[in-house]
């Protein structure tokens, strides 16, 4: 298994490298995040040994157990997805990045609950680019107001945007969706020049995401294999 995970990561790094070159991106401008939800800490340890530094988790309680178990490793922990109000404190206390903020109320709670002894919590606002009712995220129209408000909060560092567009196998459609997020990002940079992160792209659409400016791709199955049933 260790060899398989190492090989998977090597293949993905090569795929990223090829896409960077193809789309005139700077070398090493796209980071690989290993999304390890439902996977045991032992597999994350193998991924870390193969060079995976950025680890993404969706399920809070499971993630907290892994963070404790793997505290001997120098890992950067990312919380992905929607956040309930009663989950903000442990997220603020234990994670380095949050990729699912789409409401000012949640951002305020993360700001208030981030321990002053820790560096500012890195925030990506989640954009619902296709206005899908089944997905979280702020609309493109409401994004600027939210971004400016979040950027003012202490103990947070607004870094950029995250998106999970509607699933499509058509690369032109994928690129169109990602381009909308990238254009919104560029528009925000005129007022918030510190923005430097576009968290876009998963296994099926990472090439299109890199073409449109993604700086972090979030990959799970292609590293760890098929997921187990999520915890209740």
C-alpha cells in the first residue's frame, strides 16, 4: 500500500507539472492537497512520507483524532466544506486553513475563537458558481460584500476562493465554470491584493482548473483509493 500511495502521488505531481507547462503556469505554482476523509491516519502517514504536506478533511471529529495521532508530522491541515456554527471552535483551534466559509456569521465565529497564540487562520470563501441548491457557497453576486467583510476580521487571513462547480466531463464547460471563479478572484484582488489562492479542481477536472489559475487541487480517490462509507 505504501508503494501504491507513493506512486499515486508521484503520478499526480507529474500530471500537475505537465499541466503547468501546457498552460504556461509557473513551475510548482500548483499545490497538491491529499483529501483523506474516511481514510485512517496510517495512510496519511504514508502519503506524508511520499511528499504530501497539505491534508484535507471534511469530517470534523474524524479529523481531530487524526490531527492528534499525527502531531509528530509537519502537516498543514485544511478543513473543507460547509461548517455548522457549533463546529467553529475546534476548527479554529486545530486547522491551518478553512475552505468552506460562505457566511459572515461563520467567519466571525472562527475569528473570535482562533487562539491568539496561533498564526492567523487562512480562509478561502466557497463560491457556488452554478447556483446549485444542493451545494454550499456564496453567489458570485454576493461575493464582493462578503470578501470585504471577512478581510477585516482579526485572527483570519483571507487568502482566496474555493469552488466545486457542477460535475461535467466536458473540458470546455469545466474551464468556463472555473474561469468565472478566476475572474471574480481577479476582480477582488484590485481591492484585496493579498489574495493569492484559488482552491479549484479535483481528480476529474484538475487540468481545466490549472488552465484557469488554480493554485491548490484537492485529490482524494486518486491518492487513497475508493472512499469508505462516511461516518454518521
